[in-house]
């Protein structure tokens, strides 16, 4: 495939299923925010999170929010992006079928 064909295919998918693409982008943003939380905890020297990433990392980060005055927005945006992304994918799949 050439570059022009790739762009045509990309534009076709964007036109046909914009909610699917938006959902995938939002889930990717959720992952980026999750890595930001993990990086922040690593830089603080806190390695007390273990086990389930979806439970222990948010709890540990919230503890630092209360104790050290960290901003809570990365934690909230992780969940908002994930939930809205899953919702967009679900709506996109139902609208596409």
C-alpha cells in the first residue's frame, strides 16, 4: 500500500465509525494517564503498590494526594477517559451494525 492509500483507508474508517476511533483514542489516553500515575509514584519512591493495577495504584495515589497535596486530576481523568472510551466503542458498535 502506498501512503495515499493508507490515508484513504484512514479517512474511510473515520467517516464510517467515528465513535469507534474516538473510543480507542480515549482508552489510549486513559493508559497514558495511568502511566503518569505510575511514574509519579516511582519518582516519589513509593513501591507499595502490588497486585491489581486497577485497585492498588489508585489507592496509593490517593494516599499521596491526601498526604503530599498532589493533584487528583490525573487519577480522575484516567477513569473518565476509560469509561467514556468504552461507552463510545459500545455506541459505535451498535450504530455500525
